[in-house]
C-alpha cells in the first residue's frame, strides 16, 4: 500500500477564522482531496518562547527550551511538506511566526533535518508586503535545502473578505498541487550536502 503524503501547516495569525486561516484551510482541504494527510499547528494556541541564542543546539542537535515548540518540531520532521501561513504585518510575517521560525534553527543540527521536504507559503496582506515576506521564506527554504512551491497570496482588510477572492482561493489550491507534484517527484539533495553551504564550506576547507 502506498504511503500517504503528510503536510504540516503552521498558522501564525492571531485571528481565529481570519483571512489567513481561511486561505490556509482552502489549501489543506485541497491537499486532503488529493490524497494527503494534513495537520494544522495554530501558534496563537501555543506557548512558545523566543530563541535565546544559547548555542546548545550546535552540540546537542536540539533546543534546550521545553515548550509547545516540541510539537512543532515533531510535526515538521515527520511531514513530507510544510506550509507556513501568515498575515503580513509591516511588510513581513507576524511576530509569532518569526518566533517559531527562529526556533527551527535547532533543526539544522547536527545536519539539516528539513532537507528534501517541500515548502509552501500562504499570506494575506492589507495592501502591500507579500513579496517582501515571501523572500524571507524562500531564503529559509533554500537554507534548509527544501524544495518550494510558488506562494499563494491575497489582499483583504475586513475579516472573511478573502473568501470572495477567487484568485487567492484558486492560487492556494494550485500551490498545493505543485507541492504534491514535488513530493511525488521525490527530489533529493546529495547526502553530502546535508549542511547549509556556509557550514559545509567551513568544514570542508577547514576555514
């Protein structure tokens, strides 16, 4: 029996059933219709502290802070695909989204634990900032040696308005189709590149 694809979604919106969550749920519904199992991690319901820069993960390969981030780590490492979803605040992701992203730095040691997973991104802005935000996530996917689909985004002000944006809703569905295609392609970085390039070069050339 063929193993089902797993997609973990990380929602960084403070609004329950807000525009970002509506767009993310559209993507997750489409994923389920196309054979994937899904999970949704809602950051506003979690207690997650900030990275304190202690460097313990460099040696231990895990974060020393014990909080709800442990569930996020588990879901991310078990998934084949990971969708980040955030509203755009001041041309970037929300604070809680960035906080969780920072804590995933621990997943880069001793080797990249997210390598070869497929990344997806859902964003909703009031008027500007989606490209700025997407650039950060694309760098994140690149650093972790993930393969990323194109992002899905929309613009909305009033709560629930995104449900009338047919472009955004269909973009979320098509992003999932891209993710599934990439997962089915089973793309792989060579095992020797299981470290991000800066660390790889320093180690290889003893710099």
